């Protein structure tokens, strides 16, 4: 399914109702595989997630990435990390845990039951599914909502190569902490924050730096482009999802011994009581829905099956860019004449609105030798002189 087919899933003349329906789609529904059957029955939200996770061969954010033609994508807020903590805090007796862990007799039983070696994650899921079949165990409504919301459009994001592979180690996949590190990097230009975020992986850090610098140029632009307004406060500072989450994280990174110990890390980053955990889950669910509606509103306005690979490109030789942009409108021939002239481009001629019809023209553009940044925008956001922008 491509994004145009996705937007046609619900034929509703009411724009706000259609936007809501699309924002609520669980991408696990889109898996087309005989090994996985999505249940539409009530109260099956958690089981749908667990069966998806246990098989380990599907990736809903990749379905999203292919649909929207993004290279690398990531699920922003991870359900599994929080759900496992919820089981330990609220359901330990019902799932027959001992000191927050699976009893050894269960482990031996599962090892004999499956003809392949179970990962620790699969072991936990096998245990939970096993007891769900035998007992009438119910889950909190916000937890069930999160089991779906984790694979809704508002919880997916394009990322640079190696980003999602490395960010779990020191953040446990908590998105507020991920955002805090990115914010600190933009504010301080210190690689320390990317080293923490990406677990000192040199290639991942370099990819992230290039991505942020090339695509966003500032924290403000990053927030607006990625529809992250609901994740920041009025001063554009990241909002924490759980009480004391940021303080605990900053205490953690100041103590390398604890940072390198998973159990110490889990104590500081995971909520330690049910009330804080559920408040955080409600917070996450609301933000995913809000962001999803914002993303879909933009896409519904601008999706067009005959849209060219490049619609409009803003070309600038500035490094600090404020929006909206005041632009001189110019066609390709005029731009090429200026770019290849003896005088070349001047700082006063920073912004140009150029129709790029194909990849060959794009290659010609690069051959002019001018030092430029590129911002792709949709024609819908272009007015005569002011560009209401969207990258």
C-alpha cells in the first residue's frame, strides 16, 4: 500500500473525521503474512502487539517508511519497554513473577516447548501469552490504547542510518530523552549529547550530525518539520513524559558506572510506581494522536499521485535560516545563468524558487559549484513573495 491508497482507506466527506480515522490506524493491520493474523476483537490490543513482537520479522515503521518514501524510520515511543515495567509493577502476582522475573520452572518449560532458542524478549512474551490463555487477566485501558498507538502514524519518524539501532542502549527507547539529547546538541553543538544518545557509535553520530545540519539547520526547524510541537513547551524545550525523567537521566549520565549497568539504568529511567507509569502512558497516547492528526492534515492537503519527484526547491547559501522565507522567484534558465556567470551568486540573492522537473536538472544544479542548502516544499505553501514553508 502506498500513501495515496492509505489516504483513500476512509471515504469520509467530513475532513476532521477522516483525519481522526487515519490517525487511529494501527499499522499492524497492514501486515500481509500468513504467520500473523490481526484480531479486530475487543480487548485484543495487547495480544496483537505481543504476537507481532514475538515473531520478530515485521517492522511497522518500515511499512510507514516505504509508504512515505523515507529511507530509514523509527518508532518513537516503545510499547514493550513500558509494558514490561507495567507487568512488573501492576501484574506481578497475576503473571506469577518472582522478584520481578520469570520463575525458572517456566523458563525450562518454554525452552522445551519451542524448537529454537528464545531471546529474553521472546521468553517474556511466551510467558505472558501462556498465562493470558489460562487466566482472565485484564489490562488498563490506557495500556491497551498504547498497544495500538505505538504503531500509529503519529509515532513514526524518519531518522538517519544506524540511529534506531543505537539509541536504545542509553535511553531505553524513551522518546523524551531522545529529544532532550537532540535539543542539547543543537543548543550546545557538543557531540557529548550524540555520544550518549547513540552509545558512542562513531558512524551513527556522524550520520546524525550530517542529517541534523543538512535538513534542519536549527532546533526550531527540526521541531516544526517533524511535527513535534506537542512534545515541547512554549519555549520549545522538550517535555518529559514521566515525573523526574530528565533529572534521573542527567544523574545517570554523570555516573558512567550506572550508565553501563542495565539494571541501574532501568531503575532510573523506568517509572517506579503504577501511578507515574499510567500518567506517562496517557501523555504518550495523547501526543501520538495529536501529532498523527497534524501529519495527516498536511499530507491530505498536499498528496497528489502525479506529483513530481521534486515540486519546488528553495536554494540558499545561508547557514541560519528563518521562516517564512522571502524569495526571489526565478526559473531554471535564469538561475543557471546567474550560477555560472563570472559574478556568481551573491549573499543578497540568497533564496530562489526553482522548478526542478527531473534528476538530470538536479545533477546540473550541483555542477554549478555554488555552496548551497536545499529545502523541498510543496506548491501549496508558495505565495508570490512569501513562502509559507514545509520541507
